[in-house]
């Protein structure tokens, strides 16, 4: 578990789901508060919990 002052990335969080359109950055949607972030961005998050497996990214080839 990260401390409140540690920088984390949503791409490593167990609460997030991931989507990517074309070759744009992966977007993480938080399962706790529904916020959307670029998954690789470093940030401080009190809800962060490390995910144990590889992230499952939903890839899109068109904008809906």
C-alpha cells in the first residue's frame, strides 16, 4: 500500500479499468471515484492499491 505522500500510477492500481483509443495513452477509470486519468501519470492517491497481475486494456479503433 502506498503512503499518502507517495507518487503512484493508475496503471498499477487494482481499482482501475483501462481503455486505449488508437495509439493514444492508456486511460484509467477509477473504480472508487470514477475519475479518469492518463494511466502512466504519476500522482498522489489515497485509494491506490497495487494490482498483482498485468492490466487488461480495452483497445478501441474508433471514437464512439
